[in-house]
């Protein structure tokens, strides 16, 4: 398995696992789904952290940067939280520009909606035809579609940090965790399946499509992904909106909701000190590590 360490201190294990260093500030946000205002707010918070830390800061999105609801403000259902207009292309383009400027300091995992463009099931979350992915590709054209797909194929599934966290898009219901299998997982070959089918697909399906898992499964997963001195204690993920902003599902699990499906007042992101060690979700305190996106 190929291991590559970047000048920034980021380590890549194969194509699908990245490990952050043991210093600096890390901001984590989940499920933007084309909400450009929430994305820009996270970018502004990251820029502040970057200045405060003299350049030693990181931003990690957990995937699903794209595919927002197509509804007008008059049609907007209350369960989707605060109204916004889907601006997925602006989110992606700005992310890629910022990444070109700052390199590894701004990161995203792959989400199931990105996966739908590179070998995953076509999502039908909002009834767009032929699917969210198909509608988006028709809207942006073949050249931009190809450029985005090339980027999506490079995205990791997992981010590990020595501060005790392992971050994925969905709840890590990985029944037989294996470090090398995760690190070398491929994305192709699932486009004929449904979302319900994917929850039972090892590794890729388990990490992108599951909404909950049990403590024993999470503990095995955390142990298997320990590498280079990491003592993994907490699995952090998004995918399933939590209306209050976060859910401490067990001592080892935090489901975080930064954007999609929430009122602005409830949206939360994480700000972590990578030089510390967080031993359980109780170490992630509301107002300290768990912060409001909009004051």
C-alpha cells in the first residue's frame, strides 16, 4: 500500500485514508448540499482560524458539498430548515479555487452525492429527473462534468487525526473493518444499485450510506484504523440531519449537522485543537468545540 507524506504534514494511505498531524486547528463541517451562504460562512471561519494560527489550520468537509433542494421559497418545506437556493456549482468552484491556493489545508471526503457521479447509485432525494446527478450533469455540461468527476475520484473516505478522531461521511457501520481495504477501496461498479442496497456493501456502502451504528461496531472500527500513534476514540460523521445540530449517539459517536435540513440557529461545526486528545464525545463541548455556524 502506497503511503505519501505531504509537506504540510498530511499523510495519505493509499487513495482513501488521510491522517492529519498532531498540531494546528481543525474545522469540520458536514453536508453543505449546495448552500453557498453556509459554505462561505465556513470559509470565513477557516480564514480566521488560519490567520490566528499563523497558517496552521485545516478545513475538512465530510462530503455532500453538492445537490440541494430545487424548491422556490414559496414551495420550501419546513423540514428542510432555513430556505436557500441550490448553488452547487459555485460551492464546488470556490472550493477548488481555494484548494489550488492553500493545497492540503482545505479538504473534503467523498459523500454519497459525489459518489453518484463516479460509480455510485443515482440519488433521487428531491425528485429531480433523471436523478440529482443526471440533472446536475445536464446543467453544467460534459466538460465541467468530466472535471468534477476527475476530482471526485481522488477523494478520501476517511480522515484520521492523532487527537483521537476518525471522520467519515456516513455512520461507520463497517462490519469487518480492514485498514488496507479502506485505504484501497474503489468507487466504480455500484451505479445499478439502490440506496437501500448500498448500506450492505462493505466499506464504500457502509461508510457513505449508513445513518446509525452500534457502539461495539464503532469500537472495532476505531481500533482497526489506528495508525502511527493514533489512539482513536471518537467517530465523527454527518449524512443524517440532526435538527438540534449534533447528536452524541454514544461515548464514541458524534453525528454533526452543519447545514442541510436545519434552521440557521441550530447549525453546528467543530473546531478542534489537533495537539490535544479527545477521549470521548463528552470532551466535545457545546460552545467550545461544538460551535454555532451562525451566531
